[in-house]
């Protein structure tokens, strides 16, 4: 696990998927410090920052010495690192195309990519913007976990015009519903799992309550996204629906497991089993019989060091 510090529940689901095959799964997590929650279910390997020039070589060394079978990134900076490892180690590294990942981690470039592939997106607002464009939502181009996002309903809401090299602006949808779709793309680009869930509560950019919803339009749009690019492994598609018009659009794509994937796994998405199965070289089949209206409430749990 690359940056799996708080993903204890995901680790438990992976262990359970291995146990169903009569196997024991050992968890290692590559972190900056040993005292992180994942240490309660596995072993922490202290390493470098993911933007360090030596991190790929350091990980290769660990993967070989520890005989690692599966590598999963859990934070945005780790995704490109995992992509760099793919093909150079014998471990299974289910990540999307490296160039595609770089595009997805820049919201402005991703917006262009979506439009190029005829995917519906919120209206783009050119920077600098004026009063006629209001309301506007400003998003850091390389931000994550909702950090730095600001809504401007009046020109007085901003002290100065944002730098287009740092921010992207879109028309703000006042009455909107955000939907996360947990997906898994198997070998050969086969879409194996597509599970939408509505985020009911969030805290610090992390979803704390979400519920699955079998909505054909949401699932179809997510499939269109996955089929448009060279996606592989776990992919989290963020959609937004205008409640007034009913129009659904693509907000962003995170080419990794989302923190709230435990909801779709709990509903029977099969994602944990797909990861273990593909690691073992099994051909996995699509899972469509996951449970609608499955609500998962997440909570804090302490680890004492």
C-alpha cells in the first residue's frame, strides 16, 4: 500500500478476499512515519516522499526484498509513482496509463480531455472573470480532498483575480448532487464493476456517510468515461447532477481507490476480490448484482502506539 495510512478497512477487506481463497495476505504500507493507523493490521515501511527523485528506486528495492505481489496507491502523488513501477517489477500494479493519470491530476487539462471525448462537464469560466459569470466555483488545478475550493457569488468574495496557472473556474451549480462512482477496470480494458454512491456527509474532504444507488444514467456515464481512456484497475469517477435540470456531468476522475470505496465493497461490488483474483492471474467476471441502497457510516477508531 502506497500511502495507505488510514485505509484500515480497505486492508481488512483485502485480507478477507484472500482468506476466501484459503490464503493469508500480509499488508505492508509505505509511509513517512511508523505511527499511522494501518500499523494495526500490517507492517509499516518507512520511506521517502512520493515526489522524491529516489522514491521509485527505493520502492523497487522493497518490492523485490519483501517479495511483494500487489502494489496499490492510495493518495494522488503515489499514483504516478505506481505507474512508473508498472512493468519494471513482477508485482501486479493495477494503475491507469501514466500520461492519462497526469492529465487527470490537473483539473484544467482534465476538463479539456473530457470535452475532447464528448463527455458532459460544467460550463468553464475563463479567468479573469467578471460579474456576468457569477456564481463561480474556483478549484485549485492540482488540489485534492476539496482543499482550496471557493464559491464566489459576488465579486467582493475574492480579494483578487485568481491565477489561471493555479486555478480553474466553472459555473457554480446552486442545487447540485455529487455522486461518486467506484469502478474497476480489468485486463483488456473490461469494465468489471461500476457502483454509484451518493455522499451524504463529509468531513475534511473524506466521506463519512454514503449510500449506493442503482441509477442507470449514472452507471452509463461512468462507463462512457472508462471506455474513453486507457484506465486500469480501481478508478473513482466524480459526477455532479443539477437537480433543477436533471443534467449529469463529469467533475473529475481519481485513477485510484477512493477513501469511501468501503461503501461499494460493503454493497458487494467485488472490487477487493477483483484485486486479489487478478493478482493471482484469474480472469475476473463483471459484478452487477451489488446491493442498491446500502448505506455505510464511517467512524474514527484509535490506535495506541
